C-alpha cells in the first residue's frame, strides 16, 4: 500500500500563523522597552490600591500611609523591592523607638525636643551618607520617622504611642502588599540583572585590555574607562545586595560575586601598572610623541649614586625635544627601544589570545606561550650588548607584570565562568565591598539635615501656620534622602517639579472626581490616572525624581481618609506647605556647605591621600583589599558627580587617584615582604623607604618626596647586594621588592613633576 500523503496545513491556519509571527516580531521591541514599563505601572497600581483597600477595611487612621509606602517601594525588580522593604521596616521601627524615647524625656519642653530631634536627624543622615546603599535608606527612615511621630505629639504627648503603633502598622501593610505583588506577579528577578552586569563587565574589561595592548586607546580614554570601571564595581555590589533578598540566592553565590569583584579589582590594578610601564617605555623609546623619558630609573633600584633631585631634574627635562641631545640620551633611547622590541611582541600575543574565549585550556596555552616569549626575549637580550641598569629593570618589571596579569586574568575568567555556568565554587569570602565616604561630607550632611529641621521648626513658631508641620516633614525627608546623592540639588529639583505638576492635577482629582465617588471602586477609577502617571514617570531614568515627587504629593493629599472632609482652603494650605518644604530643602543644599556633597573632587582628592596614608600604617590583614575597594569607591563617587563628560579638573583627580593606587599597592607589598623577611641591610633599607614614604603622604612636598626618592635609591643598592647569596625563595621576594621599588620610584617622579600619566 502507498503511504498516505502528509497532512498539509490549511491556508487559513498558515495565514493565521503568519499574522501571529508578524505581530510577535513587531511587538518584541515594545515588550522589552515600553511593555516592561507598563507592566511595572500595573504592578505598582495593584500593590497601591490593594494596600489602600486593606487599610480601609482594617479601619486604619491614615490609609494614605500604606499607599505612600507602596509608591515608594515600587522598584524595577523584586529583589530591589524586598531589600528596600526590609530596610524601610527596620528604619521605621528604630525611628518610632527614638520618637518614643525623645517625647518621654522632654514631654513638656518643645524647644529641647526639637534640638534632640535635630541631633537625631543629623546622626541618621550622617549614617546614610556613610553607607550610600539601601542600608542608608534605613538610616534616613530612622531619622525622619522620628520627626513624623514626635512633631504631631508636641501638643499632645500622650498620643505618641498611638501614633507610633499606627505608623508601624500602616507601613507594614504597605510593605506586605508591595512584596507580594512584585515578587509573585510577573516577577523580574534582580539576579538576572546581576548576571547581565557580570557579563557586560567581563566583556568590557577584555575589550579594554585588547585596545590597550594594541595601542588603540588614548590616555584620556583610559582615564574614563578606569572611572567607569570604578562605578561598575560599586553597581555590582549594589545589585548583589538586592539579589540577596530573592529566593534561590545562596550565600555561596554571594561569596562568588565578592570574589569576582575582588578579582576584577586586582586584575585592573595590575593591568593599569603594566599600561603605565608600556607608556613610559614607548615614550622613552621615541615611539610616540607623548610622555617623558624615565631617566634616573636606572639608579632607582640600582647603584644609588644619583641624588634624587638630580634624577628628578633629568626626568623633568628629557622631553621629546631634548631626548636625543647628547650621547647619553641616544643611548637611553636605544636601550629603551631594545626593551620595547622584546616586550611589544608579548603584548601583541596576549592581545591575540584575548580575542578567543578564555577557557581554562586557552588561558593555560596563553601562559605557556608567554613563558616561551619571555625565555626567548631573555636569550636575545643576553646575546646582544649589555643593557643599562634602567632598561634591565624595565624589562624585568614588564615581564613580572605580564606574568602577574596573566595569573590575575586566569582567576578572573575562572570566577566568571563559574558564575555564568552556575558552578558552585569553594571560595573563602574575600570580604564585602566597603564604601568610603570622606568624613567631611558625612559631618556636613548631618549638620545640614539638623539645621534644616531647626530652621523649619523656627518657621513653624514664627509663622503660626498649622500647615507648616508639612514643611518640616518634607524638608527633613528630602534633605536626608538627597544627602547620599552626588547631585542633591538636581534630585530635589526634580522632586519639586513633580510637586508643582501634581498641584493642579491633585486639586482636580480631589474635588472633581474623588468627591463624587460613593465607594471604593469609583474612588479607584478617579485616582488611578494620576497615580499611574506618576508611576510611569518614575520608571524612567530621566524623569524618575519627577515621578516620585508626583506620587508622594498625590498620596499625601488625594487619597481620602475614613472620615472625609472636603475643605478647599485646607487643601491649598497643605499643597503650599508641602511644596515649601521641598523648596527649603533645595535652598539648604544651595546655601549650607554647598561644596560638601558626595563626589566633590576636592574632598575625593583629600580622601585619596588619606587612603595612601592608611596603606603605610594600617593593619596588614586584608589591607590591599580594603585599600583597593576604598580607592575605587572614591573614584566611583567622582564618576557619579562628574556625569558623562568629566572636565579637566576631574580627570586630574582621576590621574592622581590611579597614581596613588599604584603607589599604595607597591607600599603594601613592601610591607608584606618586610614582615616575612629576616633582619639585615635589605630589610633595614626597605623599612627606611616606608618611613619616608609615610612622611611624604602625610605632608606631600618636594623635599619629602626627594628624601623618599633617595631612600629608594639606597634600598635598591641594598637589595641588589643581597641577591647573589639569597636562596631561591628569598631571591624571588627580593625581585618582587625591586619591582615594587621601581613602581614607587616612577610614581614619585610622576608626583613631583606633576605629570601623572594615566595611560
């Protein structure tokens, strides 16, 4: 029998399938962009009005508090919602407890009570500025919640406990509704966003390394890349903290992300030092027209016969115009050219290897090829004329840095593949990323917030305007919230725009729509457009602050209470007082210590020097890790404040920070070597270097720098004298010491000449 022919789809089915595929293709981009925003708006509205309905059903005194909580907690991913909800509830509990304590201590003394509240708000705002993550939000909540509970109780202290219990209940209800809706209905897992960040970080760093090794990037571009990488490090830590609250995020995954961040910082620092050395070699060899000749480096870790000021003078005077003058300059350039001719192929081979996927086998092959290149280069240099001491040290340093970077890259790639392939790796926790806020900014933030509370309290007293209490609350809230922002006036200005837009819209909604609702469902239809508009604006980066302001303003005024009162005069008075509070916060940032804001380059520059001091004297346990992430965090603050196009002054601070990062790493390695060394002339000379370096970073000056340079010269002589009789293990440590001395010497020359190459 012949087989029956296969059934063919009918023309109607084929046409329907084509229409469906066409519709799916046309809407794919919309679903990934605007579609996600509208899903976010729908979830935010469901959480908001669910909380409001429950608050009405439970007969709570202020249902709008539950609604406002859901609006504030509306975040793009479930992990971010859960994290913020946790810290909001914690801050609310602490703030209510503080309010109860203050009112109990000063029940009939309003002046003393406000002073106590100002001190409490200042302390909490300083804590928020110190942490700068969702933990900071907990500090902010603890500060202004105490104000929200204690100020209304000034005239009736006996009501303070009821106010506190009601506040906790209403906030808790809003938290429950937000957590359930955002974590159950179309949840967006933050852990996926974290993995996308990890992948983008890995690809971006590998691409950056390729560009640098192939000399396809300018020093200015390298500076900006380092600035962005510092911001990426902070962003990944923030994302990891949010993903921690999601189900399925294990403690081992947290350790992997910590280790990934640590490995990235280590590889980035090593590569920066390697890049600087390559730039110096190319400049000294006359390959390009930038940079200065590092003459004097010959004796930095060598003979010790050249005085530091003479070496510095030669460093400053040998630019391209004079590098070829005289036999000494020509000999130096020839030697640098020979070193460069041996090192450049290694760079090219490594750049070629980075184009492939960095599997463990590929990395092993790359390291094996690098070892062969190094052996061949040593043989070629041995067959030719002897190099000067400077060029020999440059070559040895380049080789050691290449080997170190290859090892760092292998660790970084292994952690990356473990994360992307969801392999559980046995790792010891390298320690969490710790932010570092300059102390002056912490103190200024606390002082500004406390002063704002006292100023608005004085306005309340002198104006005798009952609605001024709203101004007190709004000014305190936004002064505390914006203190952790690198551009606080921009944030407060956006919120103020949201308030101004909401004023007429809230009035129309309240008196022309909500007033006609006779039960919950018409009320929902009346208020929904206004709140959905605010949620939509808050879902975008450009108008996020406007959306938050519009939503908070509307939640405070539009939503009815259990016993409604439609009073136009009272409504307008509340509108004006709320807006006045935001205006006061804006003016306080403009007037009170305006330069003491997060990421200000003057404070960042001073903090970088303090970190260099800590590298000289702090406890060695995990010191390199702490030093690295604190310097990177300071650069991240600088990046956030500078915006997409940093100016020349900001780039100068970046160069300063990267140079101090190189110097600090070398200092910490020297301290570790000294701690593992036996007594002797080499150890004594290295300790002298550390003492003089500590004096230099405490009080930077040319004289202190020249003394430190001379100490490096003497230490180089002592270390080289100890090499012939050293056993293999000690010989390796001494070679590492020579490399660190070379880095210290060239970094000091950059500092003293004012030419901090960021390449």
